[in-house]
C-alpha cells in the first residue's frame, strides 16, 4: 500500500469539501442557504479514517430538508474513495512500469555480456 503524503492528505480534504459544496449547490439555491460548515477530519495511522460532517443553516423561508447535509457528507466520502482509487492505481502502474524497465534493461545488459 502506498504511504500517503501530507500533500495527499491535503488533497483528500480539499476533495471532500469541494464535493460536499458542489452537491449542496446542485440541490439547493445559494439564496436559500445562510451558512455552510463542512468539517473533514482525517486520521492516518495504521489506515486512513475519514469523518465528514456537514451543517447547513437554511433561510427561514426555505422548505429544504436538513437530510441534504447527510447526503452531501456521503457524496464527499464517495468522492474520496474515487480519489484514493486513482492514487492507488497510479502508484501500482508506476511500480509495474519501473519494474518492467528494470527487468528489461537488466535483460539487455545480460545479452551484451
């Protein structure tokens, strides 16, 4: 498994916040929202634990259900999974490429002797 860098963790957090905001504004007009609080907590020790909490303060005239906040948090977690899949896939492909070139060049060197 690839070890995540601080840059990877920052990108995961940014991905979660962006995904939650995009989801909310796709479902609800900005005029109906007074405030949004999106909190992403990452713990990276033996594995990666992610907690996304979304709080939305709607205008009094809005008829929107607060379950949109939970749906936005779920959407953010799905986007994090997609992002991590891309990181792992790139890492595995990169390792295989390096391994292939190493074997390939070693083989050529053996032939030259």
